C-alpha cells in the first residue's frame, strides 16, 4: 500500500496528520509510465519519422528519427507550437495540409528534406486524432522515406530521355 501523509499545524499547537491511500493512483501512474516507455521503444526503432500534435499544433510526441531529422530535442519542443520549432517557410508550406488534418481529413503529400546525409524525399501522412465525442484532439504526422523510389523514377526518366535522343540521332 502507498499512503500519502500530510501534517497540518493547529492554531493552539500540535499537528493534525491525515493519511490517504493512494495505492491505486500510484499503480495507474506506473502503468502509464510503462506504457509510454513501451511506445517509445517501438517508435524509436522504426525508420519512419513520427510526431503527434494537439489541436493547437503543439508538439506532444516525437520519435528519435523525427528528432534527428529535424535536429530537435524532445525535452525542449514538447508543448511548443510547430511554428516555433521548424523553419518559417516549412511551417507555411505545411499549413494547408495541417488545416485539412485538423478538419478531419487524412492527407498525404510529398516533400524533400535537407538532412545531414543529403536530400531525402518523404511521403508525409497527417492523420487526424478523434476523441470519443468525435472532436478533433490533434493529428499524427508520419514521414516515410521514399528517396530510393524517387531516385529510381528520376533515373528511369533520364534513361528514357537519353534513349529518345539516341533514336532521333
């Protein structure tokens, strides 16, 4: 059992102590911490970039890949608005898709990101998060690296152009 003990001084001297059993509350807190740690283990070990934003576009979660790609520290960005963390032009570019996600629509779009290892092409999905009442609570952001696919498409296009030129010659 876990007890919370509080001592309060009395006006004429002495103390009054109160005892409250908080065992269930502590077990619930520990279960939530374990659950969050498990989620973090799973999301930190996937190659996708994952973040969660509330309806006011404040960061509530990021995985390790997202933090590395955007060069941020989760301890510093949690609770901060997206616009205060990412570059202004990137925030403006994402705004229409964010608006659609916060209106309840799942949206997909492609972007290129300048990362330490070079330019990477990403397929981005914003998925709205609905509460029990149907209200929008926020949205999930998932970035999947499609660089190899995009490079293959570019190489194929260049090969076709080269082939057409050789046929003309």
